[in-house]
């Protein structure tokens, strides 16, 4: 199936029992790619770049744990299919991961609107994230969610530059309360370039 048409359908799903037998092996097979798809930005933020394989595993995992059958499958596909990149974008889950609930709340209350400050920088060009429109991520009291879903739309020229080893690629936030950046490694870029058509 072409990258630009990738969608998870019921035909891609195996039974929870079968998945249970394959679960450890599938997780082990996916782990190397998931490591190359993970980027830490600053002390508390992690980006997980999604693709067909990560979303298929997530759906299978949810069905295995919750055993909700066909009705749940419809909901899971509706939630996770939009996070599969369609050839001209990268898609990421951004998480603020702080174990201490008080410290986490304190940070999230300071980061309202951060969804409008996240970007990938390819050379001199900033590509600002487009938040997934499934829910409002900043509440009325200014508290942001600990989990965000982002699309980074690319032009043909930006995709070309992304794969050029001479071009530096960074991911970051220019929110005044969380201004941090990280450089993508060659391994990160090689992996993520597979999402382009």
C-alpha cells in the first residue's frame, strides 16, 4: 500500500488471543524503530513520531487489554488512523512526563497554548505543528494537556532538505515557559524520512 494511502482497516487486525501470543515478539520487532522515532526536548518533554506500525500496535494493544470487540475497534481506528502520516507530513505525540503530580501540574499550568509554539526546523525554515483537532488541549484556566498530537506538514522542497545530510534538522518549542530544542540525529532522520511519499 502506498505511504500516502496507509490506513488501518479491520482486515489488518488479528484477534486479541492471537495478538497475546505474538505480543512480546511484535514489541521486540518494533522497538528499534520506536527508539529512532523518540526525541527528548528539554527536561520534561518527549516526542514520539508515529507511523502505520506504531498505530497498528497501539490498536492491537488496546483491543488486547480492553477486549471491546468490533465496537471498540471502530473507536480505536477513528482515534489512531488520523495519526498515520500520509506522505507529506510527520506526525508526533508530544508528552510531558513528570512522575510527581504536583510538579507536573505546576508545569502544565504554565504551558497554556504550547500547542501553538511547537516546530520542526529544517535548515532555516520553521514548520509549525498543526494540532490534531480531536480536543481542546489548553483549558480555560490556562492548563495544557500532558499529551498532544501534532502534524508537521512538509512541502516537496522541505522533504528534500530533510533528507540532505548537510542540512541541520531540529525540533523544539518557542513557548516562553518552555523554550528548548533538540537536534535530530542521522538515525532519527533516516527513520522519519520513511514517512514521506
